[in-house]
């Protein structure tokens, strides 16, 4: 019996199923099934009906099997079940290596998500399905080289002779060097018949081969080829030295690269990766929403040989090809969106997270992980370095730089080549005219700016921060907006979608005729009065929509070539085409949502207009100010990326608002100071940790009952473990109804992450909540909607 066989014989393995409960299950691995390793998938009967399910092998019992007691780890401790048996091992090799398995375990525990579900997310489904893999027939010569001449002589058919000669010429003497059948037939212009007779005579053999399709993923026509060699400036040199010191230590560490847009961060990522590759290690670059990064992908592609790309715009087949390329070691630089953090690279030396503050790094379905935080954890497990880059770092990262030993901050305070910062113009929209159709979206100053830009044959980007559920409300006659009674912030209006009986409201105890307003700091909620409390004339609600913007542009600038781009409506190809058209000057004004704010370089853009800088301020979320600040700063970075000076118009109904004022001044430090004050006073991140338990159901009574029980369970665990934390709710979620599901949430605030962990470990051990409703646990939520 050879060694591998012995290892497998009568083993017990532990399996995590994607679809099952929050547990792992033990199975017997029968001798007749080939050995399995951790990270491979197996098929096994599951549940009362023994339906065959697929799961990952996550552990193997290393002890010597004892045939008399094959009952260890039975699926229920109390009874000695005979273990069910694995029916099949699916993968030839593990899909998840030891390091990723450890990462998966950490995610499962930290983000409160079943291990099977985490593993399912780590390996793309395209890989599991084998997308893009095709089987082909190959042919090779089955004769010794010495017998060659003799064989040819004996052959009658001309085509047969040709085929044999061709195979010899191409060196197809065995399986490995075999030629694809169709290609062979084409080369010698033959039908299948001669092949068949050659095969009958055992002169040739055919084999089945599985090969990956060749599917390029690097977008074309976006090249911004860098002219000549870039000589780093002093700030860059200093920053690179700090990063290299981290890389050279070969120990885990994080560098925050805090530099304004165009300060040369990407150039430093490239240099850092070069340093890592020289050490024989590999690198991952994470970018938010890859659709934005066609230019960036090109840029990396120009600088690195073995690059793989992973993002949501790829077809399943392309994704599998890229994954296999990484797994087999044919790529050492991976560039991609959030999930590229799971790229199966060996010898990882560096992870770069560009725009680390981006909330799109948070996945909004289970596992609800934060790409940046997983990147940091993976770097730690791999003894790798991690670079977080941003012009407006998250408050969490700034706090980490102050409090954690292995976090280090370096700054790039200036734009490269001394590009001037764009001019910022604040436009007070309260002066704007209200017409029949609502308020004008393009103010007079912006219209004037656009006119001048068009006359000069320069280009403009207009940004509409449109969000379906946010509603803007203020009184048009006295300009009054609602403020929180506890905090000095503007309240957000929500139309109430929940049909309720009178007296049943969980918010105020009164029936809701219009909606309620919520403070995104202290979560206090109040009814919105129907009339303005100051002037008694009423509240106006203004919805801003991109179609209306287009109409208004067409009216005001009939000759301009206007295009609209937005993430909801745009497929990848159209998106690239539009950007190319814009880059080549075939579009004058490009209007769109947030996705326009990031990562694009268009030297001829000299005007950027933010149609409503306030929109995100009205989100019922404590990060609203932070978002607003980030958005304005980022957009500002789009203007004037050449010697032509750019202007940014920031339209707002709230010109006194702190986030807007600081952003227009470009004063990030000032903003941070102000913002941290609020966060501290209200026990919010980065000081305290948050977790949200969001529950939903079509039936409101059922939901309320389930929420009440969840709250009881939480209280019980808190009491039992003596945890120091705050529990709020259950209360209606800010968006209290989505797709006919009512939503409620319970919010946990704790001074330490470990406290949150202890609570959820306790809750995971509790029996399930009844009545059963959908429950989503969101650790470190990026918003509370
Ligand atoms: P960021 O990532 O901070 O926005 P980039 O690295 O993209 O900045 O740099 C902006 C532009 O300036 C790019 O076109 C880049 O090639 C160029 N660049 C970067 N560093 C230098 C430098 N030291 N000298 C000249 N050009 C530079
Ligand atoms: Zn408040």
C-alpha cells in the first residue's frame, strides 16, 4: 500500500457546505475514493433526504484510523451516528490553499458568516464550473523515430503520408507534444478518413485534452503611454523609501499613502510592486469598481509582464482563464476589484488598496467583508506589506495610523509637475430659480462656465449624485431645514412606505401621514411636519434626476454633444466606448453619476460641475459628511489635469455645511478634526465599533416578533458574558421597505471589536430566531440604510 493510499484509508474529513447551516460536518472518506486534501471540494449526502451536496473539505482527521471505532466526531455528539460517506472528490487539486483557508476562517468568524459561504465567495463560480474550458481531440505519432522512414514507405494513401510527415515535422511524438486534430487536418488539407486508417494501424493515437480558451481581458484603445522614464520627485522618493523599508523587512506592515489626486501614488504602487517582484514575491492591486480603471489596467499592463485581471466585467470564461493563470503561477501581479483580494497567488509580498476609503470595498451580500480590511488581514497572514492609498483616507485608517504600531503614514502633499489645484467655486442653489418643473439643475454661474468651456473647445464633466431613495427637503420660502435636537446636523427625510394602522407606529406612536426624519449621528427620529415650522408655508421636496439634467442641457446648449453615463444603465462595452469617444473629443459634456468621479485622466477637461453636492448629506448615515467631503475632493481632481487651469463648480443648498466648506477649501485636516468631534461624542467609528443586525420579512407582525426575540437573545448574551456595549432597536431601517420586504434593524455599538466578536460568538451558539425571517449581520457597516 503506498503512502497516499494509507493516508486516505477510512479517514474522517470535515466538510463546509455552501448552503447549509452555520456548522461544519464530519464524513467518512471511504477507501475506494481517492485521497482528498484540505481545500478540495467533495460531494456528500446531506440532510434527512440525503440529497447530494457539494462542500469544501476544511479539515482532515490526522489520527490513525481504527476500524473498530469509525464514529468519532459524529454529527451529533449525544448519539453515535454512523458517519455518512463522501460520494465523490470533485477537484483534482485544492482550490483554496492553507493561507486562504486561514483567511476564510478569519472572515467566517469576524464577519459572522458560515465558513462554507465564505469559501464559496473566495473561489469564483466560473472556476468551479470550469467555464471557458474546452475539450479537444489531439493526435500524435505512435511509432519510434527510427521506424519513421519504413512506416512512410509502407503507406499507400498520399494524405496518410502527408499526415505522418507533418506530425514528425511538428515533433508530435507523445501526448504532451500532440497536435490539435482540427488544426492538423487543416494544415494538410485532409478529411478525417486518412486519420482513421492511420489510427487503425496504430501509427497514430488520439487523446482528449482539456484546454483553456484564450480570452484577452486588457481593454484596447485606452493607452495613455507614459512618455519616457519618470523621475520621482522628492516627496515620492521619501514615500517610496518608507514603503521599501516595509517590504524589505519581509514582515507584515501597513503604509498609508496619503496623497492628493495626481500626486503620483499609482507610480509608487508600480515601483513598490517592482521591488516585491525582484524578491520573487507577488502582488495584488485592488481598485474600486474596475469599470473605472481601464486606463489604470493599461498602465499596469505596460509595466508588468505577467499580469492577471479580475473584475466583474469579465465573462465567466475570462474569469476562469485569469484565475487559472494566477493559480498556475503564470501571473505575479493581479489587478482587480474587491474580490481580487482572494487571488490564489503564492508567495504574496504586497497588497495595494487604492482609494482605500471607498465604501464599495464593502460587500453588501454575505460574506459582508470589507475588501480593505481583508487585504490587511491577508497581508498579515502572508507576512506581506500592505499599501493603502487615498487622497481622503478613511477615519478608521487615520486612527489606525495613530494607534497601531504596524501602521505607518507617508504623505504626498503636491500634484506632480506642479500642476495647479483647480479653482473651486461654491454656488448657493438657494438663489436658483424654481420653475414649474422644479428647481433648475444648472445654476447661472455653472451655465456661464459651461458656455465659456464650450467656446474654447474644452470639455466638461457634470456629476449628478443621484440616489433613488434620498430626498432633498427644505422650505423654499424661508430656507429652513430640519435639524436634530441632539446634534448639530441636518436631518434626512424619508417617505414612509410602511402601511400601518393608526397608533401602531414604532417610531413615534402617532400615525405617519408624510414620513419621518432621521439624524444620522444619534439616530433620533422625528416626524416631518407637513408645514414648515418657521414660516408655515410648507416644505418643498426636490428630486434630482439625470434625465432632467439631460433635458436642461439640451435646452440650454442645443449645439453641445452631450452623453450620459451611469452605472445602473451601462454595460462594460458601452462604457469603454463612451470614454474613448470622450477622450478623443467626440463628446463635449459628459454627465453621469459618481462613477465619473474616479480615476479618469482627461487633459482637456477644464470644467467639472457637481450638480448637487448635498445629496449624500441627506443620507441617513453617520458617514454622510465624510462621503460628501470625499466626493467633492475627488471630483475636483478630475479638473485641470494639464497645464490648462480647471474650475470646479460645487452647487449646494447648504453652503454653510462643514463638509462642503472644508472640501471647497481643500482642507482635509480641518474637516477631520471637526468630524472626529462628532464621532467621539456619539460613540461612533473610528472610536467605537458598529454592527448592524438587519432583519426583513414581507409580514410586518412576524418581523416585529422576530426582532423582539433577537433583542432578547442579544440581551441574554450581553448579560451572561458581562459585555460592555450599547444595543439600539429594533427600529425600522432607514429604507424601511425594499421590494415588499419590511426592514428593521438592531444596532450594536461597542468600544472594542473583540466585544462585538464575543457577542456574535454567543449569538451563533443560540438556537435560531423564531419566527424565521431573513437576517443579515453586518460587521463594521459602511452605512446604516
Ligand atoms: P495619483 O495616483 O496620485 O493620482 P499618478 O501616479 O497617476 O497619481 O500620477 C499622475 C500622472 O503623473 C501620471 O500620468 C503619472 O505618469 C505622472 N507622474 C507620476 N509621477 C511623476 C513624476 N515624478 N514626474 C512626472 N510625472 C509623474
Ligand atoms: Zn442627532
